[in-house]
C-alpha cells in the first residue's frame, strides 16, 4: 500500500479550475501573511538579523547616505538594524577596554570625511591608555542631523553596550524645540521617543504631527515594502563596505561656509530676553545625562566657523547671530556648573579656513586637533576618577 | 523593460489570447507591437527623438520588407491595408500630443502631425523610388545590408554617435555643446538589425519565404523580444504566426511560470546583485584580492540573471501569444568547456554569427587556392567571429580584447579537443570523469568570469589593473 502511495500520479493537464484555485489560495495566503506581519511588527526583530559583524566587518559609523549606490550605505530608521551593523555590536568589551561612545551630529559622524578621518578614528589612532591601564577605544555614534532628541534616542539605545564614558558633542542649532522632531530618524521612531518624553517629562509634544504613526495597512508587508527592501539592500551593501571601506560618497567639490551675511540677528523666535534654559531643549540634554546614570557624560560645545566677512560683527556664521551663540555659551557654562556636568567648550578651537562645507564640518586636520583635545580631556577625567566637574571653557 | 511594461504586456497578451479571434491576431500583434516600441523607447535629450527613433525602426522594417519581397503581389491588397494601418498607428501616436489626458505614449511630447505625415509620405516615396531605381534586387539588398551596418557603427562608436548627436541637435536648434554619444539611445535597434540582416542575406541566397508586410513587421518588432531578443529566424517565426492558436490552460500556466521565473531572475536576483557587482567605480576602490573575486562573481551572475531573466519574460509572453520563441540560455555556467558555453550563452546571437559570418568565412578560407593549414583557418575564424561579436556591444578596445579572449579560448579548446580525440584513450572511471567534468566547469566558468573584466570596464588599463588585483599582484 505504502509503495502505491509513493507512486507519482501522472501529470494532469492544467485546467481553468486548477488555475483559479491556485490564484485564490495564493491570494488568501498573501492576505493572511500581511495581516500577521502587521499584527506582529517584526521589523525590529528583523533588524537584529545582520550579516555585519558576522560575514562582513561592522561599520565604524551609523548608516546614513544621500547617495546609496555610491556610498554603499543608506539611511535607515530601524535602530536595531543600524546598531546591528555597527562595530560596537560585534566587539565584546574586553577587560582592559575603556569604552568611549561619541554622540553628536554630522560633525561627529564625519561628513565629507573618510572613516579614517573622523573624531573617533583620530582618538583611536592616539592609542590612549588611562591611568588604570585601560585602553581607550572610541566608537562613533554620531548621526548627520541636528537634534538633541535624536542624540538622546541614540544614547538611550547605546547604553546596552557598556560605555565607560559618553562624549556628547552639541551645538546651539541642536537645541531649539523646532529642531527636536526635525529628523526622520526621530519621526519614524514615535514609540521610543514618546517613551523618552514620558519618562523624562520632556518639553516636546508627544502628539506632534511630525511623528510618523503607521496605520494597520502601513504596517503590512505591502506598507513596509520599502523598509524591508532597505533592510535587504543594506545587508548587500555590507559586501561593498567590506570590499572598499567606503561608507560615504565624498564629493570633491562643495561650497565653503558662507562668509558674508545680511544684517539679520534673528534666531528662530528667540530674543536676548527669552533665550533661557526653558526656551531651548536643555531638558533633553539633562535627560540624556540622567539616562546615562553612573556612566559619565562629557558634554562638548563643538567648534564653529567664525566668519570675518560682511556683518560678521552681528553673526558668527550662517547658523548663529553673535548674541544668541554668546548667550548659549553662557547658559551652558552656568548649567554645567549648577548641575555638576562634565562640560568643555571648544567653540573657537578651529581656525576659519579649516571648515569644509558648513559652519560645523571640519577638515581632517581640524578634526585631529579636536580629537586630541577630547582625548586629553577623557584622560584627565579618568585620572580624576570623574570627580571634577569644573572643566572650564577654552 | 520595466515592471510596468511587463505587467501591461502580460495582461494584454492574456486578454488578447482570450478575446482576439483567429483573424484579428495578426492585427493585434501588429498594432500592439507598434504601440509597444513607442512606449518602451526611453527619453532622449534631443527634441522629439524619442518619437522619431521608433518611427525610424518602423520605416526600416517596412523598407526591409519592400526590399525582400518577391515580385509577385498576391497579397497586395492586404499589404496596402497593413501599410495604411501602420501609418495610422504612427499618426495616432503623434496625435496624442493634442490629447492632454492621454499625452503621451512617448516619453516626451511627439512632433507636430504635419511633420509626421511628411515623414510617412517621404518613406512611401523612398520605397517607390527604391523599387523604381533598383530593378535588380541584389544591389538594393547589399546596399541596405551595408546601410544597416553603417548605422550600427555610428550608434556603437562613441565619437561617431557624439557627432551624430551634434548633427541632430543642430537640426533641432539645440546646443551642440551638450552633445553626447548617449543621446541616441535607439531602443531595440541591435536586434532589429540582426533580424533585418538575416532577411536580407536569406533573400540574396533565395532562402527567404514570401511574407506579407504585416507578418514581416510583426517579426521585426515583435514586442516581447524587441529589447533583448531572442533573435528568431523569420522562417520559424511565421510558422507560429500563421498557425491556429487558442490560448488554453497549458499555455497560460507555462507562460505565467516562465514570466515569474524571469521576473525573479531579473528584478530580484539581477537587480540585487547589481548593488554589489564589480563596476568601474568599485573596481578602482577595491584593493583586496578576495573581495575583488567576490565582486567579479557577483557581476558574472548578475549579467546571467539579468539577460536570461529578460529572455524568460520574452518567451513567457510569447507563449501567451502563441509563439515558442527559441531558447537563449541553457545553464551556460555549468558547461564543461568554452565551446559548450557558447552553445548555451546567448544562443540565438551565437547562431546568427555562426550562420552569417563564421561559416561563410571558414568556407571562403578553405576554398582558397592557397589553402591555409586547418588550425590557422580555425584560429582566424574563431577570433574574427568573436571580435566581431565583441564589437557588436560597442566599438571599443575592451570589447575587441573581450572578443579575442574568447576567440583564443575557443581555439585552444578546439585544439585540445582534437588532441584528446586523437589519443583515443580508454573509457575513464565514473569518478575520474566526474572530476574531469567539474574541473572543466570550474575552468570554463572562471575563464568566462575573467573575460567579463574586459567586457564591463571601460578602459584596458583599468581592466588590466583589476586583473592584477584578482591575481594578487
């Protein structure tokens, strides 16, 4: 009998009914799969499945790209996938490692810089050793958009990687409330951001229209087809990253920072009277430091381009009128002293001719100078046992 | 061919199979193919060129028919109607410029109707003049044969294509400073040219059957095979065209399966591999031997899945329309030698070159009074055929080297096979035979893969540097 059952049936010619059944069953299966996908929302889980740190080396910075095919990278909103691709996820912390996580904007990430020309790379090149004999190993968690909330999101996620210190590079432009939900990474992670808003009582509207809240249909396979395709493409780009070491398309031509300005001193809706701790997102910075808990956070006011062109007596650069930036510096100094933050102000560390295409993007040599200063500060802090909070400005 | 094209073509083929009856099939294929070639034509920066190029394809096809038809006009009425239908379709495509919601089938706005009508009249007069001035068909056929090759040369030679672009830009009063060889992207011309050259040669040798204008134009611009082949023979094609066809479940299942396989190969496998395949940019960025091999293999599989995927789609749509187009790829990367590879890679193109270049050349060399030694004849024939095949892709040194690479490879295999046969060794054990086969597959695959370096890199120096990296030098 068993043998009879194994005998293959002769091929039947396909008929209309057979085709109809195939189409109906395929359609029902497809609908079911989509519904299950939408209900389970497996994207974060899928994001953790990564060929990076397994088949391909981990990336040295978080994926971001405006030219995917030339940069062999792309911008994702899936934090799990972003971190799974980072070398941080692949390197188990050694006993003698002093782990430094750098968080910040495009300047920290290294816009127009190769992976060997970033702040992190230069800190690591210095082969720093702390007084206790631990080797300083820095990881680049910068991301090229300006928003403290975006930084907080990354810091929150990065805490699982056992940092010994977090270096958070900030600039005034990342503080205005208008900028907090400006970045797609924040907009596309509404649940995580709302959770942070609630936990730290942040002055950000959790019901803002800026958040991208996916409907049921948008959570189906059809609705998430772009995100799924991006995940797959991102894994494939791992091969190119491994082969070429390229993770950014670096244009050889770009416009230098603006030197001459209109006689305009406006800065968002702020005035010298209203720029205060509560009118900008200092609470987000404070939340990050609270989230870090026992891990010290070194806040750095990053260098800016200082123009000497027309109306430069009114403005430092394209971003900042002088009054706003000066008031911000004073505010940060006061906040650091009042709250015992580890704070360093490197606002005028870099000469004007060492900026590339914006008021915060630096040349490799300027980046190396800043890295050297940060390295020294990290060592100082480590030597003092993270007791001193009186790190003044340059 | 994009996914949208594919979806529309498949649906049209299905609908046509179900709805169109015997007599309407030819007209449906004619009108469908005419509309398809306008729709698929990519945009050109030269004004109206994306209308004129498909129109030129139609004109060339009609002229080709006029030149190859026999003197007897048994179906003159049907041919006249076909000519009028073709003209009306071309005019209708042009008229979409006046219908805002429908505008346009072409990527940019077509030219004015008067220009189109003048062009149609001009083509008609040209055909009449040809018939008048060339009573002896041989001269006309040869003239057309070399004219097509001349157009081909212009399109495939960067400098000439750029000069042609500049000339066209002058005609349309556009700046010649921006002229580029890429401006004249004449979709499907390569395959149209092969079909026309085949009909012209076969007419000269008396092997071409009589076909109507409708049949001839359908053969030349048959939309499933228009962009990437296969290159069918007219003799075989018209058998399918003339046979009675009713779309049934077997054809539907078989065609749909073939289309799905093709879509998977092209739009999933090939397009994914394209992200990691070796190219001009990453070849100069990669210094590791290991990763260079990985990228090369990615390219090797990408080109196969891309091309064979298109062929699967063409064959699948063809099946829905009642055509069994010839196979173009039969597991070429699993062949044990280079000769077998070229019998299974782009089969219809290889057959075309064999029929219209390799065989005549070999016959000529063998029939000379001062006979050359056989190995020399084989060497000359193999290399010249493969170099010509390389030049078909573009007139560059890299394509010449790629052709020569394969020509030498085929020659060496030919000599090796001759040598092995002469030894007439005893049958080998299955184990040894298996090892022999796998070694053959490995060697052939890597020989072909290394050949692609010449094929896709633009300059010999970059290709050479890439080969050095692959060799770990």
